[in-house]
C-alpha cells in the first residue's frame, strides 16, 4: 500500500494598504489539511512575499506563497494581491491679512499627509489658492478658495482659508492758524494723508472736527488745535 502526499493548497491572502504605509503582515490561508491537522504540523511552512515596497506607487502587486516543505503534504500555491491605495493629503489655504487698498498677498498652501519624505513638488497638479477680493474690497473677512490638485498617489482634500482686510491708516493733520488778540477764532482746516484707491473725504462716514482751547479773550500765546471725531468703514484715524 503506497500512501502518497495529500495536496495542500496555500493561498496568499489579499491585502491592502495606503501609499507610503508599511507593508501589512502577509498571511496564507490553507485548504486540504486532513486528520484535523493545521499549519502547526508542517515541517517548513510556506512564506508569503510581495514585490511591493513602502515607497511603491498606487496599484496592484502580486503576493506569492512559496517554500513550504512537509513529509505528508504537497503544496499547491495560489497567489494573492496587494492593493496600494492613495494616501490622504490635506491641503489648506493659509490665512492672510492685509490692509484696505493694498494688493493681495501671495496665497500659500499648507499640506499635511505627505509620506516618504515627499513635498508638493511630487504632485501631478498642485491645488490653486485664490480669492475674489480686490484692492477696493471693503474691510472684512473673505474666503480664500482652494481648488484643483491631482496626483497618482494622493487623494487631495482641499480646505479654504480666510483673508482678513483691516482698516487703512488715515492721518488727519490740523493746519496751523493765527489771529490777533480779541478777534474770533478762524475756521480751522485740516489735511488728510493716507487715502487709497483714489478716494477722498467723501467716503467718510463722519468728518473730523477741530477745536481749540483758545477763546476770544485768550491772551497772546500758542494754543493747540485738536482734531477728532472722524469715522469710516475702511479707515482708522490718526490725529
């Protein structure tokens, strides 16, 4: 009576991982054990290996089983597949600030999720940050949108940022004046410095006013002329 080896099928289990992640533990599923035996009876269990590396690009790679030895089993090997999926890359438009009337700053992007020491230079197409604000856009907060961006190894998730437009500085300077003792005060005038976008005092919500401590009976001397009270949507006043 000749007892021949039983056939044992060793199938490499399919696996998946994200791009840049470590290779998962490769395992084997057996079919064909007899006498209630399991892999612990094998003289030398087969090993599962793959050609994929941590740095391998997105795609499918074979997992092969080989190398098993046993007195009672002949091995039949069935390959599996390692699927490398895209890694998640977060792209966020960085917040910016500028004053009213100024040119927009350069919009920049912060990334989280690059692997293998990579940088934005590896992207097939980088996202683009942009905003609808212009030099004449009023003071306030506005969106910096982030659109586009493609890559073979990354799924890019875009997040908008914010550009904050702050008030421009407007300097109001009282003009010096003079009068003789006993006369009434003249009408005090003042100059503006700092208007942008070709604007004038016509855009002010309220115009500054002037005052002095000098009265008609004030003695000969020098007295301050003060300016105050101006308001504007897009300007901060300095007197």
